[in-house]
C-alpha cells in the first residue's frame, strides 16, 4: 500500500509515457513525465475491465482517494456501474436546478410550444395555470405522490368538467414523463390514477340524419330572413360540409368559381403544426348550386379579402357564434342541429342513401384515413369522384327541400 510520502515523491522517467503506483483494491496513482498525478480505480463488471477516475493528487489526498474507492466498490456491490453512475450524475448536474412541478412544467411547455397549434398551446397552458399550479406548483415533482395528483384532478371533476379532468391528467402525465427523462422524478405517478377518474363519454355534434327532417331544415334555411352574408354562409354549410372555422374564414382568393373549386390552404386546416406548414391544401369541389350562391354574394363582399366578413370589420370573419345563433333563430338549437353537425349529416346520408364510397366521403371531410394496405389516403386524388359526389349531394338537398319522395333513414349521427 502507498504512503503519502511515496505519493509526493512519485515521478515518471522521461523515457516512459506514464508510471502506475499501486495502492490496494485496484486503486493506483498514475504519474506522467510532466508531473501530473491522477488517481484511478480498476475494476471489472460483467466481465469487462473498466477504469474510474478518482481525481488528481494532491487535490485528492490518498485518504480521500481511498474513501472514493470504497464508495465505488459499494456501488458495484449493489450492481451499479460506478462509471455509469458518474455519467448520470454529470447529466443531472446539467439539468436546471429548479425541480418544482411548476418549473418543470414551464420548461416542458416551452420545449413543446413550437410544435403545437395556438389552440392546443392555450389549452395546455390553461390546464397548468388553472388546475395544476395552484395546488402542486411549489412542490418538488419527484416528491409528489399519486394521491396528491388525484386530489388535484378531482377538484376539476367536482366542477362537473369530466372531459377537462381527463385532459388535465393527460397534461400532468406529459410533465411527469419529462421530469423522469430529465432526472427530476423516478417515475410517472399519473399512470397510477388513470382508472380512478369518473369516465367521460364525449358527445357528438348534434346532427339530423333523417332525410325528411333534413328537407324541412333546408327549406327553413333557404327562407332565412337575416343578412345576406349570414344567409349565404348558412346555405353553404350543409352544401359543403366543411368545418365551421374553415367556412367562416374563407377568402375570395381561395375560390376559382370558373373551375368550381375551393382550395383551402393547409395552414387553415385542422392539422398539426407540421401538417399546417408542409401539408397539401384541401380541395373542395363546388356544385353548381354552391357556385350560384357565391356569385350572388360576390358583388357584396368580393371587393374585400373575406367572403363572410363581419359587420363591424371587413378584416375579420363572422364570429363563431354567428351561424349557431342563426340556426337557433330558425328553431334549431345545438341539441338538434349544430353547424359542425352538417359534417355528420352529409357523412351519414351520402353513404346510406346515395351509396357513395366511404373513402371518398372521408377524403372530402379532410379526415386522415388509410387504405387496406395502411397507406394514408391521398386527398388530392379522385377529384372527379369528389366533384361528382358534391353535385349529387347538392341535387339531393334540392330534392329534399322540394319535398320529393325520399327514403327516410333513421340512424344515429356519426
């Protein structure tokens, strides 16, 4: 075994790259010709020889090096690789010191923000700031137990917001998984309480799917006595069955009335940020009836950018509530027919009464569907099929509105 005097006087001859002075238990002092002296521990794990640096002499004395050697041997006896443990410790040291739930969550939020849509980012921030931070924000995330998180989420349940409670738990789970990845927590405790929440059954948008009732609705819409902009939007909603936000924010530049085509830019579609930035635009073939409605509206709003501009500002589209209020005025509340529900109306009756291929319908709805081979359906294909379908649908609505003989289909909205 080495003495402190031997360590002080240890030198390496100029003709050698280094010299090792052995102590005990696999520890040695390595000396270079330039005079540097470093402690190392040689050990074997899983049959492989490894070396662990213990520091430089005299900053790390002989006594301190032996203590480090014993600590490493204790780790090894527990099945822990001392070198790997050192690497993990260094990685943890690089992680920001703040390990409270709020600090961890805000770091996670900032990292994810660029990949989210604005709507999703607002929702996640609300989940954190309203329902999680007030109760867990100041706690060290690695010390929070599942029962504490459950109590927090149940406060949301007590408001009757079961759907929000499940979303808040999902948000919390993502924060915990980030905490585990960054060394702040050992495990994701949110997984322990997923079965402890009250079940939430999402509601479908109300939609009429019976032909006779739909005929009555179309007649009422065509008799709407409100302003011409809202009247046109209301008439186009069942004809085109696109999402309400995509319809109300439509711009004249998106329409080619001569070619009977509405091309919705990718960034206006309901897609991920990557999809909005790099996806294909969504094409909506226009029936002759839809083109006629737009031609009639064009002298009124065609001088501006927006097809359905608001009354107070021509630079802003009609509000989310405008078409809902118009339907309510006509006697169709949100529990009978919603604006978004025209999508379910079309999807149901196109398949059940007009026998349209479901893949073509889903493509026109801008849903991401896959074929039998698992390939994503290309929405830019089969334009002729979709154009034919849209004209069939418009003619069908005309026949319903005229009270023509129709088979009454009784089915649930999808």
